[in-house]
C-alpha cells in the first residue's frame, strides 16, 4: 500500500494577490514534501542494503517498489515549486528555499535510484553462495547513510557547520570506496568462479559512493538556501568561509 499523501496549499483564484498565510502554507507544504521524500529515500537505501546483508529478497523488492513513490514526490515538489514561483513571486531567502527544495528533491530521487540499483543487483547476488566480502559493505553503507541523514538535517535545520563537515567526510567515503573496490577486484582473481557476484558487489559499492556525492549536493543546496552562498567546487576552507563557519579542526590542524 502506498503512503503517498502529499500536502497541498491554497492559491488565490486570480493569481494576482495572496495572503501571507497562504504563502507560508505553500512554503511549509513544499518543505514537508521534501522531508517526507527524504525519509522514503533513506528507507529504500536501508532496505536494499539490509536485504543484501541479511539475504532477504523481500527487503530488496520493497526498495524497488517504493522507488515509484519517490519519483511521484519529485514530480509534485517540482509542480508546487513552479506554482509558488509563478503565483507568489518570492524573493531573497524565500526564493532560495523554493529553488533549493526542488534541487534537493532531484538529488533524493537519484539516491532512491541508487537504492533501486543496489536492490536489483542484491537479488542477483542472493541467488549464489555468499562470499565473505559482502559483510565489508556494511561499513561503507554506514558512512553513506550517515552523510545522507546529516545532509537532510542541514536542509531541515539550517545547520551550516554540519553541512560543511560533509565535504571532508565524503572524501573519507571515497577512500573507503576505492579500497573496497581493490579488494573485490583481487577477490575476482582468487575466485574466478564467483566473478558475477563480485562484479555486482563492485557496482553496489559504487552506488554507495554516489549516495555520498548526492548528500554533498544536498548540503550545498542547503547552504545556498540559508546563506546565499554558492559553495560548489570550492576548497573546504573557502566553502566554510562562505557558509560563515570554521572549517573542520582536522583541516585547520594539517
């Protein structure tokens, strides 16, 4: 049974005037939809990985099925965002919030796509004998889901320091990703009979690395909404300065 019950907001019939209450309701509805979408995307990722680690294909099937709901939320959020822009003509922080919400929704949809891909590959992995390297994926997953959760917190709470911390943490995820890819590649050489299983695991690991990238994108959009600062493609110190926070201590000490 789908849980898709998105919020709606009231608009003036002629589109020329509006009350402050209606505008605030529209912003609140759009934000709530993004946060609900985030919750489902996170759950899909958890189902996909737990399905793999516990050899439970039903969890994988759930992640695949729920991806349609995430897609539906993205369409609604985009539609609501465009309606707010056309009818209310928001400016400054309100405008940035609407635009950031739409971009966050796009990244959440891609996170759910990664979860669906993981789930589909996991179902194929479960058809073969378990290999020991599967359990190493859990640590990588914990890093990725932590990044995703904190990115959403940055968006929902406006925590700029938390958002900036994701930049360095994503680099740690990248390192762990590369290390595990090397181990899985060596495993193929040791166990050529399990090559298909290991190839699926390599793609799953890459999906988790992409989740970290999307989490950073969400944090960047949240910083833009809060501080009107574009921190994309900047060095960590520069991004922290634009966000109005100190860079992580590990950076300042090095």
